[in-house]
C-alpha cells in the first residue's frame, strides 16, 4: 500500500519537531531517518540555522520532521547578535502546531545548555497538550543500556515526558533505537492521508540545499577558526547542457575573516570548493562547475535586510 492510496482510517500523518541544545545530534537523527542528507552537520555548534522539513514516508505513515537550530542562551555578549535571536525564535516557534515534540539530550547527561533549552521548551508548551518525547542520543558511547538507568530516572524528575527513548543517531550499533522511536511516534500521530507526495523528502529547494552544503564545508574545514558571522548566498544556479553551473558568495564581516576563509595561497577556499562540489554532484546527480567568492559585508548579522536576503525572512516574520 502506498501513501497515496492509503485511507485515513489506517494511515498516520503528522508533524514532529526535534529540539534541544546546539550540536546534540538533531540533524544527524533526521538525516538517518530520511536516508539522505537534508540538514548539514558538523562538530561546530549552531551549524543548523533554519527550520528544515524532512519527510519520511512508508506504507503505514508519513512523518514530517522539523529540524531546528539549537536553542542557546543569549546571555553571552557574543550570542546577542540579531541572527542569534532569529535562530532561537526559529527553534521555539517550530513547536507551534506540531503533533509531537522530541527533546534531545546526549547520553552523558544534563548540563546547563540542556536545562536552558528545556526551560524554553517548557514555556512554549505550557498551555498545550502536545506530547513531549525525550530522546537520549549517543547511547553508542555507553558500555550497556543499563548505564542509562540513572539518567532516565533523573530525566523523569525534570519534565513530564510522554516517553523516554534512547537512540544512536549515527546508527553505529545494530539496535540503534531508531526503528523503536518511529513506532512510538506513530502512536501519537492522527489518522489521516499523507500531506506530501510519497517521493518528496524535504520542502527545501536544491538551491537552498546547495548553499547549505557549501556552508557545511566551511564549518568542517575551518572549525573553530571560522567566524560565526559567515553565510553563503547562491548567485548563479544554471544548467548548461549536462553541467550545473553554480556561483556563490561567502559573506564575512571583516578582512581578517576573509583571509581565514581563503587561506594561504587560496588553499582553504580551494578545499572547501572541491568538497562542496563533490557533495553537490551527489545531490544533483550530475556534473557541477562551482565558483566561490569571499566578500566582506560589515555588520550583516545584525542587519534585518541582509538577513532577509540570506533567506531568514520567514524567521524574522
């Protein structure tokens, strides 16, 4: 039975938001469930900046996952940029109107960042009856499932979670808990027909996904050296014969930041471009010609017009 032919008496359809602190594995889990990279990942916190839908469809259900930026404190001066406020707003407002909220922590336990994110979640759902499921990620780091028992007991005292589900988003162990999570989520979804075509896996355009793949390589290649106020804008996205021609501007705020991205003799930018091009060829299933340019745009991370131009307009509404 396909999603398109299933009746609303037997088929499950609904929205599930994944929230938590930055860099806890939300995007990795969604990519694992969808079976394709929809959200970019890196070890750098706040890699995800936009609300992104990942759509899973099988014979019994269609679950639309809402991957969100990590909820983070803005008490630090460096986190008080307009962009930081937009990112937090994006994460919190993604809770509105969904059928289930998944709150994620890591198996090494609660810390201040988790507590801050939970407090924000608590404020967002306090007047609703939306079930909240706690996902404990990175259980592959533990010697046995029994090692989680104290954390599960502690977590139960912090919030009235509908379920607590351990998983390994990376899928590095045979029983990674993801199939079990999917079964649990289905129990909380309404009976309804699918809301999207069964072969659709995201609401985002190829143009957006390409910009994210470039930004992913910036995060991965430069790590902590990468200035936080760095963004990517696609300026050309054109198919010529069998080759997709892509040009992109990498925005930074200072000349010193530009030097970091370009690297000595242009080596860093070359490596970023090569890796991003390969990933784009896999995404687009064809040859790609890519050009990257680094441009200084002072103060863009605090400028509403610039943020709109970079695709944050939905989040600034």
